[in-house]
C-alpha cells in the first residue's frame, strides 16, 4: 500500500473508534514504508485517544520518533503539544514542562497571522476541543461523504 492508503485507513479506523486497529495500520505502514511523519502522527493520535497513562507514554514515543526525523512537522508538534497540555503536572512533570518549548517551536513555524497559525489555534482551542477531537470530526465527515457517494 502507499502512504496515502495507510493514512486513509488510519483515518477511517480512527473515525469509527477503532484505535487499536488504527495503531496496527500505522505500525504496518511504518514497517512496510519506513519512517513517515503522517504515520507517526496517526500512531500517536490513536494511542492518545485511549486516554490511558500507558498509551500516553506510547503516544509520546511515537511523536518523539517522528520529530527526531521531522523536527518541523507542525502536525507532530501540535499533536505532541496537545498531549503535553493534557498531562497531569504532578504525575508527569517532564511532559508538562515541554509545553513551553513546543509552543515556542510552533510559534516559529506558524507565526502569528499566518494561515498555519490559524490552523494551529483552531486545532488546539476551538470550544475547548483538542487536536485529535478535530481530527475525529474531520474524519467522520470524510467517511460520511465517502459513504454517501
């Protein structure tokens, strides 16, 4: 399969709440195609969606693996920022401490007033929703559109 096919598969599975299956699809894509920022992002999102401490650690590992190779990927940075923003500062002080560094990096890549900054702001803050919730909503809409056609 192509990267786009794997990404579409992850998106569809995620929209249906198949987080385990979405992770398996992302992992299969990474195994077949090698490192890819989009597949690392889906892997992290599918772990983060489980809202469990062990999965949060796996989400963090996925984001860090992607950012090690693509340090300027806004999707990875924003996804990682959301994970860190949701971290319990008492239990996970290191994760919470990364918030400012991530915000600074995102601000450099998506300066105020830019279209990228608007997308970052929308992903992180619209009515208190988080990034993966926005992804879920877009994915559900895309799945419904595909089913209708």
